[in-house]
């Protein structure tokens, strides 16, 4: 017998919990496996435990309470010696969590766009900036965006600081590129929300869940593009991801999630993702401009992106957040 969910399988402590009574998770247990249990509770039941317990990798009171609620809801009781559920993760509980997490996580699949750095250096690209050749026109539109940032309990300042470090970079880049097309950016602050986990941008379940938590924290008008600042997993190469009905955002308009752990030198990630979100026909990595053909297009994935091409400018002006 072995665990099957992406997060649990292969973890020695959780695998031991499945077969060894002495490896059960109890109040006070500490280890790198504990945040996996805490994130499973979020993905399965939408429960956000105390962020301090996540940060310290500790099975604390809020985690124990969430496990007790989980077990009561599913009537997980070892009837050989129990008459009611307890707050321990034992064999039955880890097996139940594992099966539900396997379903909740679904498969890993490439995100529509992680805006990775590819191709030649910025210097080589800028030397050929005349190849785009689109004559700008005044489209006269205002693009509406709403910013949110994720933070851990007691670390709201840190979350805000991360967002404040990234926002001016991506916003200035967007304003500069939109100006030749007669478009402006109208930004609103939607505040912060508690989310102590990093996300995998290639896991639609992670993208969906952070959008759900963001929505509970603050509503916005349907004609606003939501931009969420949060931490991605440490080993990820992505700078941002587009979410929405086609990827990890069922029930929501397209939205953008930006990685506060990494900042691109050219600051083009948000503008790039805005184009992805402007129309379903552009919501795919295969729709990127080819560097050889349009070396300065922001809809490429290399450095040195200094222009919005006309087809993309038009799509932005016609988007749900540009009306």
C-alpha cells in the first residue's frame, strides 16, 4: 500500500503514517511534511489554517482543529477502539486525504504562459527593433486592473513589500507600451489576503484555489482584470501565469498571477499576461510571437521586449477589461 497523490507520494514521513502507528501526526509534530497536510486541507475543503503553523511546519491547534472537522464530516472513526473522531492523522485519515487530494489536484499540465526567459540577450534583440513595423494608432481605451497580494499571518507587511517591489516595475512597463496605442492603465487596490502557501503555476488546482481565496477577500467589477501577487514554488521557472476558464480558474474571468519570488529584467510579464487574457484565441503558449519574426514584441518570451504589436493592441482594447 502506497500513497498516490502528487504531494504525498514518496514522502517518507507520510508514507510511514500510512503503515506505522508510531508515525501518526499529532499535536506538536514538526516537519517538512506538515505543510503538505495543511495545503491538502485547503485544496480539499478550502480551509486555511494558521499561517504561523504553515511557516513553522508545525501541527498546531488550528491544523488539529481542521483535521478534526475533516474527520467528523466524513465520519472517520476507528470503531475498534473509538466512539468519536479525534484530531490525529493516522492510517485511515492519511489514506482518505490522499485519495481526495489525488482527485482535487488533477494532473500537472503546462500553464498557458509562465513567461520564461528564452532566446538571445536583450542587446541582440534591441539591435533589430525595427522589424515589428506596426504604426501605432489611437485606440482610446482605458484598461482596468485590480491588484491583490497574498501574505502569511503576522507577515502582511512582508507580502505587501513583495508586491510593492514588483508592481512599479510591471506597471511602468505596461504604461509605456500602451501609450503609443492611446491606451491607459486604470489601477485599483483590492488589498491583501491570507494565503501562506506557494503555488505551482503548472497545477491548475493551485491556480484555481488562490483565485477562490482572493475572491472571498475582495470582490471586483466584472470588467476589471485581477492581478494577484504571490510566491511561486522555489523551483519554478515561471514569472507569471494566466488563469481563467481555460486554465485553473473555473467560474472566473481571466486573471493574472505574478511570482513575487522572481522579477524579469524587462518588467514585461504583466503586459505579456494581459495579452493572453485579452481573448481566448491568445490563451495559449503556442500563440506567442516568434522571436525571429517579431524580436521586440512583448508577446515573445525573450528579454528586451519593447513593443505591443497591432493585433494584440486591438485585442487589448476589445477585451473585457478594456471596455
